[in-house]
C-alpha cells in the first residue's frame, strides 16, 4: 500500500456547493458565464423537474438516459447536442446522467468518437461549461474525471478519464434525493460505501485519500439505514450525499478494485443497476480481501457499527446481513442472473485489469467464479 512518500494528485471541480436548496443557483452561474443555450442531460424522472435548476434561455433536455448507458444512448445525446449547440451542459441525475454529460461536454465538434477517447487523458479539450447535479447518493460522479459507457458489441464498459471532464461547478443538494425510493437509496448507498472501502484497501491507497474513505464509510454506516427507513429524513439524506461526494474524491487518484470489476458483468450482461450490482458483490470482496488488508477491513467494520472479526466467512456473513437489513435481496438468482452464465462472467471480470490490478489480493478466474457462486 502507498505511504506518505508516494506522490499523489487530487483534482476537484472548480467549485463545489453543498447544501439544501442550492440547485436553483445554477441559473446565476450560467448568466455570470454568459451562457444562454443550456443542455440538460437527465433520466426521464429528473427531466420532469428541470425547472428546479433555474436555468436561463431556452432549455434543451435530453431526458432518456438509461440506467446503464450504452453507445446508442450516447450517440442519441450527441446528435441532440449537435443540433442544440449548447454553451453549457448540465448533468442532472445519477451517475449515468453525469457520465453522459461529461462526454456531451467534450465530444461534439472535437472530431473524436467515444472509441478515440477510451483510456487516460485522450480527450483534446472542452469548449462549453460543465455543471454536475447529483440526484442520488451513490456514484460521486459529480466530483470526478471518469465516464463509463457500455459497448453492446463486447458487453464491456468503456472507461474514459480526462481532466477536461471535471466539472466547472458541482452542486450537491441533498434535498434532490428526498424522492429516491428505499430500494434505490439502499443500493446507491452501498455503491458509495464500496467506492470508499475499495479505495481504502487498494494497493494504491494513500493517507491523503484514506481520510475521505473512512469518513465516507462512517457516514454510510450512520445514515444509510435511517434514510432507507425514512426517506424524508433530511439529515440522513445530507449525510449520504456527503458520503457519496467523498467516495467520488476516492475515485480519481486511487479508484476502485475487485468489487467493481466483479460487479460490472452484472450490469453489462444482465442490466442490473450499477449500485445494486456493487451491493450484491460488496460483502464477498470485502471478506476475500481481509487477509491482505486485515487492519483496514476491521476499521471498515467498526465504521459501519459491525463486530470485528478476522474470519472471512464471518466478515462476509456480517456485512451481507447488514446489506440485507437495508431491504436488498442479496442473491444473484433473485435478480435473474442465470447460473449458467457465471463462468463467462468470471472470465470477463478477470479481464478488467485496470481495477483488479489495484486489488490488495490477487484473484483468479476460479476465485471470481467462487464469489459469484457464493452470491448466487
């Protein structure tokens, strides 16, 4: 694991606003920047409440972002952007909407396609303003430089990372999450937890990021059960929104590990929402990694308010029961994942080296298959 002697760089949006009721201040930001052609990138639900953003001018809304956006979804957005010629792009929704907004901010007029920019720092630049407004507490995408899109031809996620996709303004208004149903609150909350826990135990873990990671875990442990029980609990919603933001801070310089790699095929092959995919896998990878990161694994358990153990089975069962108590059915079979597909999924997950190489403990395809079987 990294130490204080390991160089690290943190990049943040130019401005971050956190607090209830701040979403409406985007209009003033747009006017101050001289922007009058906004394009909002959103899912169908949030497309119906764009007026909360207080935007000036004629507002164009791309309101058909999918839960697991793919290349055709992106192409449709880029077609609208070509017609609208926006001078400001606003991601308004969960991680999928914010990821597509990043790409809509950098690809139109660039001469680059999605395949040209897959990888690290291949984007040529950005000419429009970019604002991110999360409406769930999970991905932390508002704070980051990455965007993920599924390629239907390969059923793999294409990952783009560029400092040009970092927002000029991120507004985290926890009141926007009050409408999120309990099941989505639970799944996205565990996604935020996974971001923090995976970064905390990563081979690239760093004391500068550990601070955000362990506090994000503590916030999820304190506030996620409350928000699931009572969605109108504004303090709990604010706590989760902060945890999600901290998870986003973890993703840039450290990133996730095996938990996300093993979860990805659930989304790309079987269209299970990303947060739920990560929740289904979280207890298994937490336990698997314990022998290689025992002290930090025990710190995670304490931060969640769980009993501490050295035993992998106990760690797995305890953390899985914590997730189940949130109302999540933790069986892959309950989410229509065919048992016959587990081996192919394990092969796919093992190929995601950009994440697995960060894991504190090496995983073989057979070990990934064992995780799927235990989760089934």
